[in-house]
């Protein structure tokens, strides 16, 4: 797992003190939910997405390295993952996240797995989509 998965890419348009709560989150194939929580802690930056009824109210943790664009005017965040990749991600569990370093690593490994868009081993980036 690369350490960059827990940091916003320079090209994402993130502003350090921006409040992303309530932003709509868009996967590569459509809307997945909205930001419920987020962290700007160095080396542990992420968003927690409330998927609503789409996958029965599941909350998922998305490392900041999966984000490819933040549009403050439209209040949207674009991530370099598909709906299915997010649907199959480990569910956000506040207690595990805060008290279990292994959970943080598990989530990071899931999103940074070879073959995931933007991760090592993913192959060339599709035309029109920025690398992360």
C-alpha cells in the first residue's frame, strides 16, 4: 500500500480548511452518496460517505487518494472508483476506525489494490480521466 492513498492528490483541488460535509460524491459510473464526515489530518485524510438507500444506508470510508476532483461551486467530489468497488468496500465502523490500526490498513489496502483505477498496476489511465 502506498502512503499517498491517505493524502489528497495535488490535482484534486482540495483546500486544507474546506468543510466537505454534505458534498455529493460521484463514482466513475454515477452518484454514490454524500459526505457525512471527513478528515484533514496529515497522513490520514479521508471522507466518510453515507450511501443512503443506494446500498441500504451503508457508510464507507474513502481515502483521500481516491479523490480526483473537488468542485466547491457544485459541491461535488469525484472519486476514481466505480459504484461496485465502493459497494464492496469494508463498511465504515467508527469504533474500529478509531481504535484498530489494522482496520485503517485494511481499508487502505482495499482501495490501493493492483487493478484499482489510479493505483499501482492499474495500467494506463483512460483518456479524459486524470491520474491520481
